[in-house]
């Protein structure tokens, strides 16, 4: 960050740029997680585990809603199902 505090013109621009970048690339990102990501990049502070878990639950719920849609493209459905299997395997490996 530029010197002069969090409300200086350059720092506000950096924050708005980052926010717009996140909004345009990851449209369903949780605002709290985006804020924690910016703080991590700027100050090196870790992202709280509760935010990481909330983000994972948010994306898991989104995948489940998409899979429940009867009009979902079959290729996309297959990809989402593969993702669920892969993430399920990864979480089981971490538990062991």
C-alpha cells in the first residue's frame, strides 16, 4: 500500500481495483473472504479458518443447486459430478 494511511487516494484506488477484479472474475465470492484476501496480500495476515470453511460451504451449496437443475447442460453436469467426487476424496484423505 502507498504511504499515508488506508483512506488516501492511492490506497482507495487499490482497494476499489481489487474489489472490481474479484467481482468481475469471481462473481459469487463472499465479500468477507475478498476482504480477507486483500488483507493477506497487503499485510500478510492469514485468512481466518471460519472464512475458509464458509467459502467452501458456499461453493458446495452452489454446486448442489446447479446439479438439482433439470435443464443443466449434460457436459456441465458431468464436470460438477467429477468435482464433487474429487473434493470428497480430498477431504477424506485429509481426515486420515
